[in-house]
């Protein structure tokens, strides 16, 4: 059998202090283990942050040793794409490589076709396994699919399957829980899913925006003034449920209150599909994480529902350690913005590009 080199796009854009406990890291490790064999080579393509040039704190170099430890395979770090082909081609079967943060490369940042061809030349087949960047176009997510056989990996397929079931034929009642700082990225998701939901439960800055839209003076609370008009439009639906009491510090609402928790928990208990994006308050502060903890417990207690939880902050806020992408009746999404875009019915360029390339392969 001919030696094959797989180029796999993974997500190492990890903000958590304990990198090895992050869902994205665990998913990347499992992906490498599943692909690596004595008769092939694996090259990991990834990014971290949004650098405009080399930025040492955003280097992926430390990930090589962390991935080696978690996978049990020696992961060789390559600091530049230029010259990488020679190192990869000369390596033995079973070798695993990690390229430096692709966003350090001008070609990646500028969506260069030339850079896409350069990446494609490093291997024989491309696997898109980074759901969190699947809503964006770049040489390493879409461009590369034009030049070598490509397909979506298991991480991406798991997310697509769960999200499609939740949007096309959800078990009902479907409950949408929306929190976090901003409504702007979530309004499209609420609008699209509203006809199928029984309730939309709101908290965080999103909840504050709806409170302002309902005529309540939120004073110095975090909210989006420019989105109040859109929130007013959504409030025409009785399915929209916003907080009735709050935990306040000074003039700012920082958490949902006990009556709201009780009301939300009752709705969550009866749900058969739950989609959660965004924490309920300032969970980073112990004084204001009770609301989020209680909602998290209510969601995790519901063993009859199909549950999808997404967004880095949402996952970080949960009162439980996440061991894998799928746990029982729950799928923990590796993407925040990507999940919301998918749920809003928007295009996912990287997913479509890999599907298109796969269809070409099978003709």
C-alpha cells in the first residue's frame, strides 16, 4: 500500500488556561490518534487567535509536546510552511507533524490561492475537522480542497448531524437558551428557530437587551443599544422569556435571580431538545455564577432530551468537566459562532467545499 500523507485541519484556538482540559484539545488529540497509522503520515493545520504577523504568545510550538503526551505519538513541530514539504516527504510512516500557526502566514491571512496550492502540495488528502472555522473561507479551510481529494472529518460530521436533527425534525418541546454578551450574532438563530421552539430563555447581556426593549431601565448593565429595535420585534412572540429578577451590583445586572432560575428550570425539565449558546451571567465572578450553575444543572439533569451546548464561554461556565465531544445525550459543540451561523441557516463555506471535493472524488 502506498504511503499517504493526510493534511487535517484541527482547532487549537484555545483560550482556557488548562489547555489539555479544553474540548478542542481533546477533540484534536482523538482526531490525530484515529488518523495516524504506521503506513501514513499526518500533518496538522491549525491557527490560534487573530495575529497579523508572528506573535510568540500565539505560537503553536507548545502544542507539539502537549499533543505528543496526549496521543502517545511524537509530534514534530514545523515553524514555517516554506521548507515543510522536504521534511514531511523525508519522514517515516507513522510521523505526525504540527505546522506553526497558519495565521502567521501572509498567504493565509490574505486568502491567497498560491498559498492554498502550497499547502495542498504537502499531502495527498485533506480532512476538514475544524467545525469552529467552517463558516469562514481561507486557504486552509476552502482553498486547499480545489487541489487534492478532500472530505469532512468525524468532528465536523458529528456536529452537522446533531444540528440538522435539532433544526429539521427536533423532538419537541424544543427549548433554546441564549445568553452571553451579544445578541447580534444570535438574533438570526432565534428568528429561524422561533417557529419550532416552545420557549427561548434569555440571560446575560442578551437578556439585558430584551429587558431594555421591554421598557425596563437596565442602567449600567451590559446590553446592545443598537439591537433594542430588533429585540422589540422578537418580543411580539410569547415564546421569548426574559428574566423576571436579577442579581445586581451597583447599577448593573450581572446574573439571573432565583425566580427566573425556578421558571427556567421548569421549562428545561419538560424539553426534549435543548440548544444552549451563551452563559446566563458574569459566571467568572463567584458571586454571580449561581444562575448559570443552576441552569447548567437543570440542563444536565434532563436525560430524555437531545442537547447541544456550544461556545467557548458556555462550555467554560458549565458545572461539569467535559470529557469528549459526545457524552450520553449531549453534544458539546467545538464551535460558537459557527454553530450559531449553521443554526441561522447561513452558508458554511468549508463544509460545502469539502463535500464538493468528495463528490468529485467518487464520480
